[in-house]
């Protein structure tokens, strides 16, 4: 650990400031594009990270296996790989497996073995929540019970690529210039309350949902306790994990909209709720009572994506920066406007979303700036 910090952190201390860079780019027509503009945007925000973590999520990259779940798995030993493959054979039909193509990059150290497995679950119901719950159960079991193995991506026709390094190093290591996707999200890490390790880099992923996060979730303990009563296992040593599981619980398992999700993790103050009309007051009061354990305290900005949408959200009082912009069919979300302008100098719209109000782009529709520049309906 000390050697890793010495090599990758020129500051000699991983607790100087809370920075991090987040970036997202989506073509709402579903047309795949190279990740090169995303890599360039992240280079422009290099000072927001310190080389202790970076990563990318890309959607639409595995069309030849679009009916399979693409499990990206890190192994620190061959024993871990063998144990995991025995486990996968028990619970899945493995359609194809291979080592993820990588290249040696100067400055990266302690690289794990990285493999991908395209699998179909051995469950009676071929579609729907039962199948997805089955995947989640097995992924959490691998991550908490099989030594030397970690599933860091498990969605359909998408993948996460991450590790300890700067974004350009991780992109080069995983040969990401060879992929095209219609949604890309990216992260550069400046860890402040957890150590750097390959699995602890962002994005965090469960099924098709991925999360990149800038900030600190000071309510992690309460959030973790709430989620673990519902079957989640927090073993990744970083606060962002609870945000990823909250996304899975609220938007996948319970089918809530991005707006309801925002009103759970970044809810209005009680004094705001008191001023609402009766219907909205009852709704927000119920959300606070039922999901009080998922209220996220502390400064944060997140970009969240799945196969159908990309959204962004900040804490209620906007203690972390976020800029949204559109150009043609492209939605951009970024920690800094300069990063967007670097790859798209001319923009149709550019705006600063209000705290606690989500920006949501979906396949077939761009977000309307005014919807995220005004407070929630009252």
C-alpha cells in the first residue's frame, strides 16, 4: 500500500482536498461513438485527481453478446480465478470467456488479472426481476465470499473498466480506443476517506446501473445499515458503494423515477415540505419516513447511467460542481464546463442544475434545461 501511494501520488498524501472529476456523454439516438472525446475531457480535468483511481463505463459495446450478462472480474491470484470459474459453472451457462485485452502501461502497478465472462443464469424465469435478483445475489456472493476475486461489472451489452491510475492510463491499459458505445461515463479519483485499490475505483456497477461520484457521503454508516437489512453487502471500502446499491434498490427493484430517487437521497428540507400543497406534502413526508435511511448527507455530485438513460444529481445545497450541456443529439454532464467545451466548443444549451434536482437524458429525448434549473414542484 505504501509503495503504491509513493509511486502513484506525487503529493505524498491522499487526503489533501476533495476533488474528483466526473464526466458523462450520451447520444440519445443510440448511435455508438468512440470514447476518445471522453478521454480528452478527462485529461483536461487531470488536476482533480491524483492517480489513485480512475475508470469508465460504456454502453452498447458487446452487441454480439447482447443477450448475456457481461461479467468483468478482477483476480489477484490464479486460485481466485479457478474458484470463481467453478462457481460460475454451477449457477450460469457461460457462453464465452476470455481475458480482457490490456497492454502494459508505465506507472501502473499491482495490476490484477482481468477477465470477462458472458453468462446466462440458470433460473426458470428467463426475464424480469427474478433473473436480475439472481444475478445480484450471485455477484454479491462472489465479492463477499470468494477470496482474490471481485466482480466489477455485470450488466448486459455494457462494461466497466477501472483501476488505480489516471484516466488516460486506465484507458490505455484497457485498450478502450477499440470500443464504441452510445453512453460513456468517466471518473478520476482523489480519495479522501478510503484507500486506493483497483476494485475501489469508480464507476461502481450493479447490473446495468453504473455510478461515478465526486464528494463524500457522511451518512455512509446509516445508509449501509439500511441497505444491508435488504440483502446488500457493503464490502468495497468506499462510501460510493451505498449510492450504487440505492440506485439498484429504488430505480430497478422498486421502479421509481429519477425524480423520486432524487427526492429520497437528496430530499427537500422539512421546512420546504411544510410549504407544499397537500398532495406533494404527503408524498415527500412518506418518502422521508419510509426511506430516511437512504438520505445521503455530505457533499456529492453523481452521474448515473444504464442502457436507457444518463442522469446527474448533486446534494441539496450543491456543494460539488456539476454542469450540463447539449449539442445536437449529445448530452454532456461534467464537473467542469471547460472539459465539455474542449470536446464540443459550440453548444446548443449549457446550464448549472440546481441542488437536489436531477438532469435526465433518455434514449429518444434530451433533458429540458429549465426542468433542472428550478426547484421541485411544491
